């Protein structure tokens, strides 16, 4: 039984502007459920704090007395109004205290630039978070520590939590380390762009480097970007609140370095063209039809206003219905003029239609352009206004989405439900109305409302990170990585960038920062080679790692000091006459080989990669098995890592064993042989055999620990052989051979097929994803099973995590003809091996674990079942699964077992 339950774990991640907190660990880790501003307000008593601004409001309550009936402070009837009087001394003054959840007046922020500047306020904030979540007494607490906190700060916080809340367990985790837990990587360069600062931290094998820490990069956070927009748009009457909303809007974008700002193209004015025929309005747009002598168009489509008296003499030839009177036209003697005017009108109408179509096409093309190509964009923002200012015709306008500059609110049209989903549409409409009423009541309590306004923003929205913000962060990253003393680790750090923090949420920020790093520090692999294309074919080509770079100062040189033997060999190979006197080409070759051998001996003192100039820079990818984080992004990955760490520290730490941790393995062996209770009369002894991960890139977990497989077997079983397989480095396969029974048992912890990267176990380079690894794992496992079956063994495969069912069935059921033992015994009966703990038992689950056998053991299956009940499942989310075979009896001694190829 774990020492703590998932639902009792409390996590607090304080930030300079926002504090995240949550009580309980869900089945699939989710974003923080509680988000509160990192601020408190001074209370009336000195030294006490309030979480919200408390306002004092005084009002007078009049005491009304009736001289006849003597009623006071009661309802006044129509007949009593003439006799009622109100005296000044009868007025009572009352004080009402109201909380204002939106006000920042007098707020104190205990964290500034990541440092604690007011401990009293900070303790009050932590107490407020604790009381808001109201955890039970037996609650472990994990708090995320900022990089600027000193050891004295850690001691102060630890003492506060133990003395104030009497917590049974407390963990203080560095924010950079928590982010590496979120990305499931032991090595990372963490770039945390916060509210007021940017912090760059180095995590190397789950150890946070202290070199250069404690000095944040100020004026490079989200607030600096807001101030930059305010600086650019202050001339357009933008306020700070408007700039903050613009920064979070998708139209605000950070363009790649070197990208040109879009320029507004000369466009026609459709309104002017429609009414006057002009291509635009203002100076330079005077080439209208009217200026050329034609008639301006009337408001109707393709209608000329013209002069009312013009062509009056032709009016007699055309009746009110537009039917021409040919006789009248001919009699007037102006037939040619009339026909010319009609042709001119026809041509003008055709030109107008063509111009309207062109304007519509241009407008459609402008809308189809991506945001980065549009010079201007409409920005919708919300402005907070008192309700008293929004009274329209004596009625409050509380629909913030519909109010435009204090005008009438726009009514939201409810979609008409279709015939097939009337009930669903009605339910949705009712839910919308409920939310609207809830929002209305909240705004009425606050006495304010939001009005929605619209303004046009130009290229300033692309300059949110201008002013050197990206360059300063890039320089900090380069200096942090260059300060790592293990030079061969620097290339891994360049390939493991994690850009997090809400300051990096601006669209295009991560891509622009990565492009800045590539432009300033990246070198191509081709330029990293030294004369590799110029060396003759009979010479060994030095690799671009620096390992073959000669060091003449360490030993004597026969061709003079300061001469590079690689350069000398390359130049004399094609022209032997350039060789020094007394040195043949063969002697130079031998000398080069000797020097390369010397460099190999000195390799422990040299690096094997380019220290200051990386050949690749990559961003880390957040694991995709947390679906709740896909839509919100990685900016708050520190809280995801905090949940992972809390799970490891407080709940399932016993399930993680390092391959070298023999102490924990011995503890497991003792535990399985301990008596279950006072009535346990078992006389046999079991042993536990482990297969743990040796793959440091793919399966190693936090602190070098890892999951693996363990097989328990009685020691009185005749000679047993335990084996691992050469192709499994992740500790997923453990074979138990029982030669006296002719059976081999495969204990399998299968690969979870995801889109996460799979790295080469020897180099760490990405060579595919976990889906590819899953399929390859099945193929290798099927080959191993087939080999045993061909040798006459009966094979049992107990596999955990069969999540690629189609591939598994294709290779094991169809390819090898293996038997699903549960289906063999129970047919189509429904039982679940896995049930999520965050859902009710009745919701069902899946049968992700199986025990299958080869065809030769089909007739020996006695029983197979899943213990599918809440009691039998226990604290896990997987229930027990078992198979009983009738394969005979075995005799043996207590120590009859052997081990092969185990870590």
C-alpha cells in the first residue's frame, strides 16, 4: 500500500504574478485547478492580510415614523403616506464591507523578480492557498522553488510548512528540475520566460547546475513585451490593459529574424467606387466618372444619378416602365445622340461591375492572407466600465460581448435546432442562458461590466519582442551552456531546449528565439570538418570532433614547431616535392598515425564535440500521453512536472528501482516471503528476479531509476534459468525457462506506442517514434517465441500494455497461432483488466493485459481469469490476471536456480 493517496497530495507553484495549486493527482495529469494572483492586501490589523481588496461603504438607513399609527422602520401603506415624517436624528448610518476581486489598489506582491521580498505577505498567501483547497490532515506537500531562492529561504519555508500545517511529508523542488520531469528528459536547457524576467537553467542528468544561477535576465519577460507595445501604440490612445490584451491576441505575432514587416498596399475604395465611380477617396483619387464628365452613380446598384433635366427631351420616347417609344425618338431628330448615350451607359455599367468584382476579389485575397502578411488587422478588446455608465434608456447593459461604445447590446441569435437533435440544441441553449445569467450576477455584484470595442492595429503588433529581447535571451542561453564544465555534454544541451513560461506564450516567440539561436551560433556540419575533403584517400580522414586535432606542444615534432601535420600531409600527398628534406611520404604517414594514437590516449582530457559552436539546436517535445496539455501548450509545464515528481516522491517511488540498487531488490525479496498474517502457514520460499533498464536515453526515469519486470518463483522448483534478451535494453523482457516442464514463461512489459521520440541507445539521436519501437518490439518478440516453439518448448507470454491490438493480433494470433487463454476459458464474457481510477467503476475499461500460449499448451489450460473487482484491484488501476496450467509436477531443492545475462 502506498504511503500516501493520490487525492491527498497538495502541490503549490508560486510565481511572481500567478500562483498555481492543486489538491490531488488525477489519473492523467491536468493543468492546475486553482489559479490565483500572487498578491495580498493589508488588513485593518497590522500584520494581517486579506486575499482581496475590502472596501468600506457607508449608507444611511432612515427611520420613518407615523404620527398616528406609530409605525416605524416598516412598510408604509398608501393611506399612511400623508402622516409619515422623517427626522434627521432618526437616520441610522450602517457600514457594509465588500470584497472587490478585480481591484489591485494597495496590493502587495511578495515575489519580485523571483525573490521573496515580503515574507509575512508570502506566508499569508500560502496559508490562503492551503485554506482554499482545504486538504485533509495527512497531506504531503510539494512546493516549486524559484531559482533565486537561497538555502536560507529553503530552510525558512520548510520550517513554516512543518510548524504551520503539521504536514507529514514536504518536498521543495527546483522549477527547472520539475520542467525536466515534465519533458521526461534527464538533460535539458530550461528557458523560463516569466512575468518580469527570463531565467536560463541547465539540468544535467537530473542535477541542476548552480553555475551562473541566481542572476535572472530582467526586462525580458511578458511585462517587457507589454511595455514595448505600449511604447509603440501610445500615440494611438492605447492603454496598458489594451496592450496586455493585444499581446495575448492571435494577431500579435513575433516574426522570424530578418522578416520584413508587411506594408499596406494601395487599395481601392469600394464605397467610393460604388457611389461615385472613383477608385478611392481623398487626394489622388479624382479620376472618377463624374470628373470625366459622366454622371455619378446613385445609391442603388449600377444606377446613374445624373442630372434630372438631362435628356428630358428624350423622356417622351420612353415611358415610365422603360419601354422605348421609337416614333418619338425618330421624330426628335436626335436618334444618334440617344443611342450614343445608351451605349455609354452600358459601358459604364460594365466597367462598374468589373471594378466591383476586382475590389471584392482584392478584399477576399486580403482576408485569405496569413496574419504575418497583413499590414493591418482588427483588434477586439474589452474595456471595464461601471454599470452606471452603461445605462441605456433606463436599462442596464450587462452583455459585455454585445455592447459597442456604450450602445445597445447586440442580441446573440440562438441557432435553430435541427429536427434530429432538437433535445441537444435545447440543452445547449439552456446551458448558455445559465452561464449568461451567472455572468450577469457576477458583474452586478462587482458593479462593473465589459464592453467590447474594435480598433485597427498596424505592423506594431509584430514588434512585441523587438528592442533586443530575443538577442539578450539567446546570449544568456549561449553563456549558460558554455559554462558547463563537461564539454561533451554541451551538444546534448543545445539539442534539448525547453522554452516555457507564460511570457513565451506570444505567437511565434519560440520559433523566433530558435531562429535567433541558429543565426547567431549554429554552424553547419559540413563547415565543421577540417580538410576532410582535401586529404588523400590513403590517409585516415579525421572526424569533426576535435579528437584528431594535433597538440604539438605535448611532444616533439620532427618538422618544426607550429606546423599542422594534417595540413602537411594533405599538401604533400599530391605534391611530394613539398615534403621537408629527409621526409618521405611514408614517413609522414607513419608520423600522422603516431600523433593520432597519441590524441586517442589524451582523449579523456579533450572534448568529443564542438564546445562553443553547436551543429544542431532543437526544441524538446512534451510527451503526448497527457492529452489535457495538448491544447493549452507547454508554458506551464512546471506544474506538469510537479505532478510527475509528486507521484514519484509521495506515491510510487517503491516501483522505481535503479539497476545498481541491490538494497531495494533485497527488500522486495524479503517482503514477498514475509507472513501474510498470523494464520499464514506457508512453508515454501519464493525468490524475485529483476530485469531493469540499461538504456539511459529511452527508459531511464528520474534519478536514474526505472520501471522494469520482476518474476517471482518458488525455490523448490527444479532447476530454473532466467534470461534476458540482447535486443531489449529497456528492461521489458524476462524469460523463465522450466526445462523439467518443457515450458518457458515470457514476462513482458510492452512498449507504449506514442509519437514520442525514440533515441538510439548508443548515440542518443532520434531514429523514430515509440509507435515504430512498438511494432519492432512485437516483431522481435514473435521471433523469440517462434524460436522456442521450434525447439519444442511450450511458450507462455504474459504481456502488460497490449495497446496496439491490431499489430499484436496480426503477429501472434494469426502469425504464430497463439491462444488467448481468457477467451479460451470464458468465451465472449466481458471483463476488464484496466479501469481508470478517475472514473466510476461502472464506466468500464479495457483488457490491455493478456496471457497467451502456443498451440501446444492449449489442452493443458486449466483456468484463466481476471479478478475484476474493486477489492481485488486494490490501489492500482490494473486488476490481477492469472493462468493455471496442468503440465505435471516438479521436484527440486531450495537453491536450484541459475541466472544468465541479467543486469
